[in-house]
C-alpha cells in the first residue's frame, strides 16, 4: 500500500481496538517512543485478538502463528505519557496465513501516528509446517470478523 494512502487511515478503518498506556521506558533518547516498542505493540494487539476472539491458547493450541513479515510506516511521534489506541484489521486471510494491519492513534486524536503490517503463517506446533487443511475453523472464523473489504485496503 502506498505511504500516502496509509497516512489517511482513520479509526473507522479498523475493527478491533486495544488501549496502551505508554511508559517512561518506551521513550528513546529523542523523547519519543522507540521503534522497537511499536513492534511490541503490534504483537500485543494481534495476540490479544487471537486469544480473546479466535480461541488461541499459545501454550497449548495445536497451531501456532509464526511471523514471516513485518514493517511499519511512521507518520508522527508518540511519547510518554501518551495513551494510544492500537487499531487492528485483517487485509488478507489465506488458507494458512493472515496479513494484519495495525494503526496507532494517540488518544483523542484522529491522525494516525503509525501503520504497521504483520504476517502470520499458522503451522502445526509439532511439525512447524502448515496443515494441509489450513487454519482451524475457530481461528479462521475469528479472523474473518476483522477482515476488511478489498476496496478499503
């Protein structure tokens, strides 16, 4: 997706939200949130959704998600003591893979601060390979609830 198009993202473009209260230690020496924290947040919102809406139990589920790709486009800084809303959607849902998009919004502001992409491939816990039938029904069904229409990608 083009950088300019991502910068136009609004809260309403997403389907699941998670609040995060920044910490003093999230800031880097330039007094804004360190880039590595954004990736921590992407992982947190994705896994919160998987656990609460897709019946995933990371320590015991027969399938696990492996991150095969991630990136982030930064538009404006966020720093302590900001409260941010992490907004999640699924841009592509395949047989064994899912492409998430995460928008980072500062509480009370409509301008997106960053947009990240995160791709999981779901594999069998034992073999570490995708199952022939793909993702389990509960997992795929839960993810299907946050898929966006292609026109909105």
